[in-house]
C-alpha cells in the first residue's frame, strides 16, 4: 500500500490501473460515452456512444471484421481459412429461442430485498459470516472495497477486527439461514427473499394486436442468427466444412444488476464467429482459436500481462457447452477486478447442440454431406465459437490506454495503438494569421481523405496538445511561422512528446506508415 497516495494523485491505483470513476468522467468530458437518456435522469444499463466513442468502437469492429472475414487467419495446413459474414435480424421467430434453450435455460438467480426493493444476482454476492453474533452479511465482492461497506461490517459485528469473519459465495447459504442474512443495502436481518430464476431475454410484441401469441424476443446473442443461416450459406455459397460464419451486432440482456460502466449493460454489441468442423477435429480447432484470439487482443494494443485464459468450471458451463471440451475465457484485468480478471471473450465448444436443436424443432435437415472423402459421409458439424464483446472490448481499449503522466498539463494521455485511436492526426496552425491557416487547411484537406484528421484552431497550442493527449491522438502536426519558408511542419508524438520536422508532402505517408504497425 506504500504508494497509494502517489497513485491516487495520478488517478491510478496500486496496480497501475486507472480508477473507474476517473475513466467514466474522462469518457463523458471528451465525448467517448454518455449515460443514455441523460436529460431524463438516465436509464440503468444503457449507454450512448459519443463522437469519439463510436469512432473507437468502429475501429475495433472493423479490425475484427478484417481479421475474421476479409483476411481470415492462415490455417494449420498453410491455407487461408474460409469465413463469411452475415447480418441477421435482431427479432427472429420465437421458436428459435425455445430450440436454442434460451427460453428454458437463460436465467440468472436473483434475490430481492423486501425492505429496500432492490434486486441482486445471487451468484454475484458473497456472504460474510459473523459466527459470534450469528449473523451473515451479503455484499457484492467489489462493494467491499468501499469504505461504507467496511464501516457497516465493523459496526454490526461490533469489532474493528474483521479477520474473525469468514467469507463464502452467497450461493452456499441455505435458504433456512436467510433469516440471519443482512442484505447489501439494509441493516435489518431476514429481508432477502429466496432465489428465483429470472429470464434475461427482453420480450416484445410483433404486430398490432399484441396478444401472447405475438410475443417475440430481442436476441440475447448474435450466434443464433448464424445457426439459422447455416443451411443458406452451405447451399448458396462456395464453402466447405471446416468454415466459419461471422457476425457483429447488438444483443440484449435484461441483466439483473448492470454494473461497472459498459462492462455489463443491457444493450451491447457482440463479435461472434461460429466455426463449423468435423467432430473429430473440434479439439484441434478449439486450441487453434484459443491462440488466435489471445494474440488478436494483443494485436489491438492490449498488454499480454493484462490478459489470461480461464477454463470454465463444470458447474458454470452454458447449456450448450456441457458435452464438449467446455469453454475457455480470455479475461482482462479490468480496473474493478484488478488484481483479478473479468471475462472479455469466451471460446466455447458448442458441439452440435444448436444445429441438432434447430433440426429437431424446425424439422429441416441440417446435416452436412461431405463428398470430398471416400466413401462420402454425412455428419452434423461441431462448432467452436469465439464470442467477444465489442462494447466490452471498447472498455478494455479505454482502460488499457489511460496513462498517468503528471509532467504534462493534462496529467494523463490515452495511449491507444495508432490504428485504434479515434483521431489519428490533428493539424494545428500555430497562429491564425501570416498565411498559416491556408497552409494548414491544405494539408488537412489532403490528410482527411486518408485517415481521421482534425483541424483544430481553438485555444493556445498547449491547450490543443492537452486535448489531443486526452483523446489519444497519436500525431499533432503544427504548422508554424517557419513553415512558409521550409515547407515543413512539426510532428509531435503523443507518447514521448518528442517533436520532428517533416516535409509537408511527406506527412501523410509518415502517418500512414505508423497506422500499419
Ligand atoms: N454466443 C455466446 C455468448 O453470447 P457470452 O459469454 O454470454 O457468450 C459473449 O457472451 C461476450 O459478450 C462476453 O464475453 C462479453 O464480452 C459480452 N457480453 C455478454 N454479456 C454482456 C453484457 N451484459 N454487457 C456487455 N457485454 C456482454
């Protein structure tokens, strides 16, 4: 804890991570992310992307699409993999979600507080057992970092020495003991109800009559739209197993407790790819995709020390992953999980669960006929699924980029990899006279056709650099009083603040080169 004070000063915690409230404030101040419906008081679990945020999100999405669909990885046999894209409807026939298991199985256990009317996810709570006073406290694990929670614990346990208390997952507390439980936001015992299963799908009605028969669901994952089009793709495109279908798009989950900014929201975007292969090759492809996806996150600028693999335990596997080789998550050290990690992407072996379920429910044959072998064979492909959160990925890029630097006016800068940065370059005329704006504009007109460039004349040059540090612009190009004579401008590098004089006609190529890295 020795450097806590220094760390606080720099808005970073001991592990070098930015404090979440600081990141949320920056995102609002600089136009990355705003609370949805803010002028009406907001709406829990929904966020809007501002001008900088949408640019950052699009960069991450476009990179994923490029590396999955436009230019997929080279496979183990040295040939490029085959992956095609789709963009399917958010609302599908409700029978889809019966077949997929989501109507019966996409549930979270929740407990309600009768006193405060607040609702909690049972599996996210931990129980602190105070045996001496025969009471149990329920808390969100992260809330225990907060002073108010510790104060409540000390007061109710009647001691400052919390080492006597024992903690276990709240799911281990038997309903018979709920009478002893003090809920997270009350000091009364016995106010929490027994856990009830809560289905996470948003319901809506299709058509004007809005009867129960017209009920439909907003998709809770983009994956099912892919399985629904598997036959169309096999029949109409020139693909052969093994191949993949990729999709990026919105998914909706009525999360019991949306938390931690855009980490767990009720509307979010996913980037999912379903890889269809022969059952005997599933293990090989699971290992292949694990490695590919881990390296991909590094390629967009995430430090490998902040990423880990975590194999799912048998009791947390999704309904579709039970029979196969399970699911491995790529986890990131988020500011609110550090020094621990939280899920960023799941790589699941879904077996033939979905295709078989849709074949049974829709009565449409979905088996694959392979005549490339002798004798030809028919089989139901198995599926390996790398499924990542685009929205969550944006949070990773933001957290990863935030870099404290007390030596500069902004006290920090966003160290995005140049290819991910929302704005790649800014053209700044030093003063608004002496022909400088004309030269700067000409340069700007040339650069903006190639990459996102801002033309910025507002405030003194120091203020302009500070703003571009805060939004993570890697290159600031200053047109100064020497420019009319030497036909060159100064490029200031965001990370080092070093400056280099570059000829005007070489500046675009200079930036382009950096964007390729
Ligand atoms: N098709 C498989 C599937 O949907 P998942 O693990 O439930 O698997 C995949 O979701 C990814 O989607 C997660 O790793 C996470 O990045 C993102 N995700 C899931 N729920 C989310 C939420 N409520 N808010 C933001 N991102 C979420």
